C-alpha cells in the first residue's frame, strides 16, 4: 500500500504541553460548571406546595380558586410559575456557561502555548548551542543562568561534556603532532640510508632494486602518515578559518599536477570563476589536490580531466570529472570510506586508500556536500558544494593574495 502523507503538525513538546494543559483546564472547568449548576438547581427548587401535606384542616379548595382557573388553586399556579422561571433561569445558565467554557478554553490554550514556549525557551537555547558546538567550535559553553532546576542541570551537564570533548580533541591534536614527528624521523633516516647506499661505488643491480623498493615503501608510509594526520585534523574542529578562493587553489593544484598529467597522457581542462568560502586553506588545498590527483592517477591513456570552480545559488563549488574505467554506481559510496579502493585503484601503485575519505571529511568540516556520479562512458564526476563566503562573517579576514 502506498504510504499516506501526514498532514498533522509535528508533535513538539510545546504542542503536547499546550494540549495537555488545555485538556486539564476543560475537564476542571466542566466539572466546576456541573457542580455550580447542581447547586444552583437545588437552590432554585420551589419545593412542595405549602400546606400540601396538611390533612382536612384549612380552607376548602373551592375557596382557593380564582376566576376561570376551574379546579387549579392559587398555590398550584404559583408553583407552576416558579418552575417555569426556574427552568428558564437554568437554561440561560447552561447556555452562558457553555459559552464561557468555550471562550476560557480558547484563552487557556493560547496562554498554555505562551507559557510552554516561555518554559521551553532555555531548552531551545541548549539545543541550538549544542548543534552549533558540534559543527563549529568546542570552546563555547552554554552557561545557562536562572534557578537550579532540571534545565540548568541539563545545560551544566552538556557544558561538562563539551569540556571533556575539547580535552579529547586537544589530546588528539597533540598526539597527532607528536606521532608525526616520531614517525617521520625514522622514515627520513631510512630514506637517507637508501640514498647513501645507492650513491656508493660497486652497487649491484640486486642491491639497487632492493634499495629502490625500500625507498618506495618509505615514501608510501610517509604518504600514509600525511593522509592519516590530515584525516584526523579535518575530523576535529577547524582551527584556522580564512577567506579562501577555491578557484585560486584549483589553479595552484593543477599547476603542480600538470607534469603528472603529461606523464600519464591525460589532458587537463579548466573552467574557473570566483568561488570564495570561509575555511581552512591547508585542508581545502588538500581536498582539491586529492580530487585532481585521483582523477589523473585513476584514468586511462589519452584520457581527460575537467576541473570547474565557481559560485551558484549562494554556494561555492568545485567539480572534478575524469575519464577512466566504468564504475558501478553501487560502489561509489564505498570509495569514500578509509582504505576502500576499487579494483583499478589496487592495480595502481602509490595510493593508500585515504584520498576520497579525506575529501569527505574536509567537506563535512566546512559544512559542504558531496555529489558523486559515475559517468556512463567511464570515470567519475565529483562535485563539492560549500556555503559561499559572507562579507558579514565575523572574525574572517581576506587571505593574502
């Protein structure tokens, strides 16, 4: 069966509190009106006719008649008039009470909506701050004022969680810096020893192949370290924010990759326009570099790479398309996971399976979106969209040209 589209409003806490408050008010008001109606009905009850319980004494009924009323006594006529007045009064009470209940119920719903919004205002502030802190920075705190109630306890708990997260990220950055230094040092020593061995006299062909194999392994390990550090940094809070033109970075990256494209027999095509964003220049350079490098590396002889940059609908974008082998659409999502490589990527030397994972992480850190599609004739088209730079963004200075 097809799913039915719901037209009901979203059941927010404010709406539920308003409905509960309104329902309780209606029940209490209805109970109060019924109680008052019963008391009023009892108070207006005319009771038994006077002398109705008397025996044979008193005046005979014939002496208590008036005019053409025949057999009806004066007391019976008075009782009938009182009953009619009572019924008329009670009917008016019922009508007016119903109107009063409807009006006051509407007022109660409106008042409940306003009161619920007032009570939940700190909760909305907590939610907005938590969302902002998770996307932008961890160094801000809620610091909610007011009485020590449950909402303030929740805000203080989130502040404590942010303290622990900030400490964990700071520890991660320190570990990354220390690990980078400790791992690069032995790799530099290995590379130096290989260069010395290759420069020495009497190096056999077998020793040369062994030394070159060691150097390739050291280079691959260094690229792996660089990729892991870049991935760890992009997954954490952005430390440097600047006004960056993606088109300028594309030009720099393509200029550096031109020699590799010529060696691979790949044609580069550029279409650049201003695409300014607010972000980390080093990470954005790595994002574009990984896209262009992958497009060249995983291509074919006589292939092509198209790189575009510009601004559209308040978003800056970078689009990299390339020729190459046909890629199954279901396989695209796996390519953005760390250490996931296609069959062609496994046959190409030099990759470590972190390129597109870094692209995704850097894009997410900048509030961007990724769109990747497989070209029908082969290859990929990857588009990165980020919020365009806003002149009103506080604390952002133009980058030096």
